C-alpha cells in the first residue's frame, strides 16, 4: 500500500485499522446511551470526560500545548464542529434514526472532502472518476433522506436532512486539520478542541436538566467506552492520521466504519434496515469506492509528496 508516492508507514496502517474498528462501534454505543439519558446531557458528559482525561495525559507526558492565537483558533474551530455541532446532532438524531443509517450519512464525508480538497489542498484535484463519485454520492444522499418516511417516531425527516449536511462540516474540519495543524501535538489539540465542543453543548444540555436520566449500567458503560476509547483514542488517532495522509484518504475510512456500524445495529440492536435504505447506502458506498480508485491516480500537474512528520 502506498501513499502520495511513498510506501505507507506500518504505524499509519495500524492506526488506520484501529480507528475503523473503534469508530464503527461508537454509533451503536451512542444508541444505547441515548435510550436512557437525554442526548445532549450524554454528549456533554462525554466531552467533559474526554477533555479532562486527555489534558491529564498531556500534562503527565509534558506534551506541548499550542500557544499562538492562530493555532488555538483553528483547534477551537475544529473542536466546535467535531465535538460540538456534530455530537449534538448525532446524539439527538439517534433517538429517531437507526444508528447504522446515521453511520451511512457519515460515509458521505469523503464526497464532500473531495469537492473541497479540489479547491483547498494541493494535489487533490477533481478527476472524471471523482465527478462521477460526487454524482452517485449526492444521489445516495437524496435517496437516504427520502427513507425518513419509513422511520417511525420523532422528527425523522428533520433528522435525516440535518444528517445529510453534517459530513460537510466534517470535511471542512478535516481540511483545516490537514492544512494548518500538521505540526501540533494531537493529544493537547484534541483536549482543547473537545473542551470547546463541550462549551458549545452547555446551553443544549441545560435545556434537558428537567428530563429524567436513567444512568443504567448500559448507559454508564456506553459513556465510558465513547469517552475513553471512541474519543480519547479514536480522535487522537484521527488527528494523527490527518498529519500523515491526505484528507480524502483519511475520510475513506468511513467505508469500513459504515459497514461495521450497520452490522452492529442490525445484529445487536435489532435495527430495521429497509431495501430503500440499502439502495441509498449502496449509492453512497459506490461513490466512496470510486473516489478511492480516483485517489490512486497521481495528478499529472502536481507532484505527489508524502505527508511525514515526527511521531508524537
């Protein structure tokens, strides 16, 4: 396996596989948690645990925290998207939408990333295959939004529309991390970003204080897993990978993450998957596969260079 003209570092491959395994299981864990605890309270508690644990790790290992305003601003921007806006939407939407279907919407992230990277990342240009992937992907998004009528209970249509737009914010955050935050130590950066995301969640969580929260064993285990494995490990791996791979390549992990999430939802959570959902998912995954094939074709106009920085 190669990346940007150089053989892939085995550490990058291990990190990539680990991220897929972890994040493919988090969708089901969120579903378990929000069944007992109001979603924004659950998301806020996760952000607090993640920020505190990663700050403790950074201080214990004397990892440098960024100090300049530009870097801090970019980290805060990414954190407000990843741990603020996206967590608020995902946790809320999983009350009404199967966790596997939420993951399928997440799989559209490479499509948005390919479009934005064409304008913002050197060497990531749109090709004929990528344009075809964009068309298939957006067709899949429209089909998935149309499945909202097959989901019973709650504002399913609103949830699916917002979920369709959510990966665009992921793509923007990914471009920011790839272009501007390559030289930042990931653990302090994720700690700061998650803390900022937590601040975003405060007013939302405050609106749910009067709602009953049943902190069952399942909910507690789900929170701890999401916080210490899904975020503390997963987000750091993701940040680390963005410093070594192009954003499109990192986003392609959503292909495997989605397959795992759908399988977990169907087998362990008894989630109903309809034919139309599978059809929409098929279009999205076909788009991701085409995009992956297009990424193997080096740009004739721009020399490809490996993204390599010292390991943290």
